[in-house]
C-alpha cells in the first residue's frame, strides 16, 4: 500500500511549518466530503421521504459509520508507528504489514455481508417492518464494500502523512465524494435507494485509488526495490492484536450509536431516520473542526514526545475551536432547526418531525463536545505509548452503555438516547485522560470552553428569537456570535491559538 525508501531523507523532529496548512487542507477536504454527503441526504429526503425503507437504509448506514470510525482510528493509530518507520527507513515494510492484517479482517466482513445479509438486516432494523429489512439487506453488501475501501484509503493516507503529504489524500477524499454524488444523481431515479450505497462504494474506490497511485509513483521515481514493501518480521497474531487494540474503542463508540439507533426504532416508523440525520449533522461539525487537526498533529507529536502537561494543553487547545463551532450550530438549530430540516429534506420532515430533529441536534451538542474531546485525546494514547488497555476500556464501555441506553430510551425517547450517547462518550474520555494523567487540567479547560460557548449562544440567539423572524434571527445570531467571540477573545481561545501557532 505504501512506500518506504532508503532515498528518503530522515526528517527533522518537527515538520511544523506545514502542520496548520495541512490541517486546513484536511479540514477543507472533510468539509467537502461532509457537504456532498449532506447533498446525498437531501436527495434521499426529497426522493424517498421518511418511511420504513429509509429506516432500513439508515440502519445499514450506521454500519458504514462504524467502519468509517474504525478507518479513522486506524489512520490515527498507525501514524506514529509509520512516522517512526520512516525515520528508520522501513516505511514500506511497516505499511505492508498493516495492509496484510487489514485484509485478513476485511475479507470475512465482506463474505458475511454477502452471505448473511438478511439476518444481519433483521438485527440492524430492530426486527422492524419487512420493507425496512429488505432495504437493509439489499444495501448491506455495497455499504460494507464502501467501508472496506475507506479502511484501506485511510492506511494509504497515513502512509502519505508519514511522508509529510496530506494534500493528495485530501484530494482523493474530495474527488471520491464528487464521483459518488455524480453517480447518485445519475442513477437515483432509475435504481431507487440502492443507488446511494453504490455511490458510496464508488466514493471509497476513488478515495483509495488516488493516494495509492501517488504512492506507487513515488516508489517508481525513487526506484524503490520490491523487497522494501515486504512485511519483514511479520507476525499475524501480534499485528492483529495491535489492530484490534487500535480500533476497539472507536468501534465501541460507534456501536453505542448503533445500539441507540436500533432502540430508536421502538419510537415509531421514521424515528431511526430522524435520529440518524441529527447524528450526521452534529458529527459533521466534529469531523471538520477537531478531527482534521488531531490527524495532522499526530505525526509531529510522535516526533517531539508527550507528557501530561502537553497532553492537557493539546486536548484543550484543539477542542476550543470545535466547541465554539458547536455552540453556533446548536444556536442555529435551536431557532430554525425545523425550517432547515423541512427546506432541505422535504415535506415529509415538516411540522412536528422537523421540530424534533432540530431539538435532537441541540441535545446532541452535548455528545459533540464529548466527541471532540475523544477525537483529540484518542491519538495521544498511541503517541504516549499508553494504548495497551484500550480493549478493556472498550469492553467495559459497551457493557455499561447497554442498560443506560435502554433506560434513557424508556425515560426520554430519542432525546434520552442522545443524552446517553453523551454520558458514555464523556466517561470514556475521562478514563483516557486519567491514563494520560491529564484529567484535572483538561476537564477545567474543556469546562470553561463549553460554558463560554453555551453562555454566548444563549445570550445572543435566545433574545433574537423574540425580535426577528427565525431565519433572520439565525443569520444575525451567527454574525453576532462569532463577532463577540472574536472581539472578546476569551483567554482559553487565545491560549489555544498560541499553542496551535507552535505548529506553524
């Protein structure tokens, strides 16, 4: 999958001159990817409405989200190892070992999706209506294929990152999203809902092909011998254990979402669709704001080292910008969430349905803050070499979330499930920070950031609700919100910017 060459010069301890720029490029690529995915969601809303069939598709789409998080976690987790491998002139061998192990994991998943689609669909839809189960069964093989392609695209992107190249992988993700959207637009009328998972598979294929071709080209230009990509001293057992440890916790954070999504089906037809859309909206903010910076700072941190104080400062600094964006998102959806949903997704999401989805976005903002902290903290476990007990933490998280989710669904419906997601994710972050010996200062910093964003959103958006039309209030509120934040420049935000400038 990737290259390593004796002709590659050993990098300096920090290649920070391009880190913020790389973060911007990665964020833009993620924004394009999320934006095009949102367009696909809009198409689905207008074309197919909100019914048992869309519930079936959203249930299987949750599988894709799980695998996507696994891909992202592997991408983050292997970056430090690949960066060290590059310094030791064995990058190709290291990446090939990861690729071989991932192939051994991926093939059984593909076979399961092809051979057992119907029983898996029954589980995913919570034994829902026959239409939901059939839609899920039809989509599952394509969605699993798309997920596997994204998994290998993440490894290729990490290999390029070890070579201090983030642009090509970002271009691959963006081009893949454009290709997938084009396919959906062309085939959605003749093919129906199945065009969506097929477009996702095309997206994954292009996202993998672009960085893979770049790696092959670099290998050819540097005349890298074929032996350089052989997985030397390869042990499947050790690699499998390493990969399992890498993905177990992020997978569990998505399994808890799948649990909530399955329980959402008990709230009636269309509830899974509403919960899925609200989750995707908030997850997009998390991905664009925090995930991009956490990705591109992993390699520099692996080179310069990490202690508890730096870990706390790193998590708080990278979280501040994301928390401010989450505050704006919650304020807008609190005012006009129902109208935004109805405008984007069609008449099936009008009135009560749109209002509920808008409220879900606001409640899920709690989960978003915890998820931002998770996205930033998780890579540090590998940079610091404290990832050995992540599998145990994952198991404890899954066991503890199940009764919490059942209780939350009974007491609070969809909003209760959103709160359960937030509580479980926050607990996971707290345990990771404890392992890093950075819980106290990080909790204080994140608490100040969350309170600042909440206070600003409430003080600005709520009064406007009573003096302006909803859309005007949302627009003016956004301008005032960011204007006040820029003008006041809270201490935590200034410190976060100073920290980030160290990478520039």
